[in-house]
């Protein structure tokens, strides 16, 4: 594995700092001062004591992430933009654990290769051109070659696990941050490995996560990148679409006060640190039934750049629209969190999840099971599911 030169490091850092979208936002975002100061880190001492429902976490010390009774057939990963690329990495690297994935404005596995941030921006997403289109150069062939090689080496789970798994893809027609062609490549890649795919790619949406709770109109580009779209005159619900794919017919969405608890948990025990551009805390939503020991599903949900809690408060966690379905359908939702970082640590000023190797300044194994940030995320999954 080659190391990245100081010259490329510098160019990558400049490209990342100046990119219009920061690999996961849209236009450069200025934090809402009130929201930036709002605590997303309230929690309870357990899943049942003193935890506030409906996404309003309390101002208390973070708790230890707990183990729950998780059905191994109902473990999934979802993500948007940088979190979408990272979710693909998690899904492919740990395809024996994850049984499906929901990817919003992400791209093919190992999209950035070993080229660092500059290559990631130019080839995969985050760099908007003067034509108001996202920069894109297909890396599909290189991705599949690398995936096959790593599968054979055992540095990721066998690619045969992907056959028959369900995958949901979202790409807005007005996305200027991650080119829809990149998501088309991802569809081709998953088809190549035999996954079952539903691709929502006809909505006039800007870059963002689609949810009935999104605060922005479908075609609006900007922070917090949570959009709300319509289909046939009614508000669309993409989460309902992919959760139905994953676990079957759903009980109605809870549109009122949630019975489950939104907790803040300690990420440092899993290895999260500024060297990995990861926050000391993350969030977890625990339905009441799951806290009581009933068998549940699990979704690992990864935000995009410029969506970290220190910037937008708990809007990612509460506007994603996952908790409302999870509450009535017994699904634990883990929301890891990042922090923005800069030299002498990782150059990641927009709080992206690692999909080009920024961890520990440069991690050539970022897309493998041994990847620095992937290892932290998977340790959380192991805790919740009780996997060895």
C-alpha cells in the first residue's frame, strides 16, 4: 500500500477546504448559531429511565451503548452522501452481518481508490462544476476489481453474501453534489453482485436525505440537507420504502409522541477520537419493546458532511424519519457522529465520514474491515447485536 505524498496531501487539503459541497453538503454551509449550541447529547441512564421521547434528548452524561436482542436477519446500514459512501463500505466489507443497505447520494465501493481527497472530489462527489453539475469520472471497473481482490483475500466478507440482499438507492435529479451517474454506477455494481434493488431516481430533489420530516423543499440545496418530496400529490416517505423492503409489511408510523428513547452514548470506548474525526458521543434510538428485551432489528445510520451534531444539533437524528417507523416496528437505530478536523490531525473540515482515507491522516485500508473508522463503527454494531 502506498503512502500519500506531502504535495498530494496539501492539494487534497486545499481541494477539500474549497469544494463547494464538502463532499456531503451542497453549497458551503454556515452553522445556525442557535442550533450549533443546541445540545444533541442528552441521554438517560438506561433505555427506560429518564430518556426523553420524540427526539428531544436530555442534557445528561452519555451512557454506555447497550446490547439488545437483535434478529441477525434484520441488521442494515443506511447513509447519505459521505455517509452513503461509508455505508457502502460497511455493507460490502461486512456483508455477512448487514443484510441490506439504503444509500442516498453515495457511490461505488472504494470510489476514491488511493487518490485521497482530490480524487474523491473529482471522481465521486463533492465538487460542483461551473455547469452546476457534480464532477464525475466512473470508477466502476476499478471498484469491482478491487472488491473482487479483497473478497478473495478475506480482507472483506465474501462478495457472494451480497447476492439476493435488498438495496435501496436514492438520487435526486437536481443533485449538484453527487452526480446521478455515480449512483447509476452503484446500481450497476450491486446488480453485478446479485442484489435486489429499488432505485428512486426520478424525484426533482437537490442533494439531501429525503424524509416527510425534512425541513427543506425537495429541490432546495442547503443545510441541513434534509429534504421533503412528494409523489402523486402526497408527501413521499423513502424510509417507509426501504424498511418495507428490509423487514416486510410495517405497522403504521408513529406520528405523535414516541414511546422509545433517544439516548446519547459514549463513542470513545469504541476508539472514536479526533484522530479519526469522530465525536466523543453518538445517538441511539431504542424502542420501548427493544429496551424490554424483545427481538428487534438494527439500522446503522450515517449522516453526510456538514450534518454533524456540533453543526446542526440533533436535526439529522430527528428529521431522518427513521425513529418514527422504528418506534412501532421494533428497530434500534444507531447514529454515530463525526467532528470537523484539520491539521495536524485528519483534514476533514466538514465532518465527513471517511470514504477517501483521511483517518489517522491517511488510512489506505479505509474501505476494508481493518479500516480505522470502519473498525470503530463495526465495534458499535458488535456491541448492539452481541456479535463476537
